[in-house]
C-alpha cells in the first residue's frame, strides 16, 4: 500500500493507536509520540530514527510500528517509503 494513503504522524490520534493495539495504553503512547514529534525535526528519516530510539520496542504491536512508519514517510513523492535509512 502506498504511503500516501496513510495518515501523517501529526494526524494520528490516540484512537488510531488504540485500534491498532487493543489492550495497550494508547493515551500514554500517543503522549509519548507527541513528545517525540516535539523535537521539531522535519526530516522523515530523522523522525523515524527518533521514534525507533525513544518509542518503538519489540513489545509494541507490529500494527503500531507500521502505522508510525508509513505516517512518518507520508507525503513523500515516492509511493513507497525507503526500505532503510542510513545512520547519521
């Protein structure tokens, strides 16, 4: 599925997260997402790196990883996000 059909990170709600990961504390996760986005870096690769370092762990359901990944790269000219991003 193309990244353009996914919500950008700023549009993802706690309800979206709850639907992707039933039984988790979606409100707390959403607050952590907002904090991670508050760093102000507009580079999608940098934002994805920060989410990976600060928020995404193996115990977070794959659906959330996928939502945030596609949301991070939503709006890029390519229909698919990058397969990998180099370390800075």
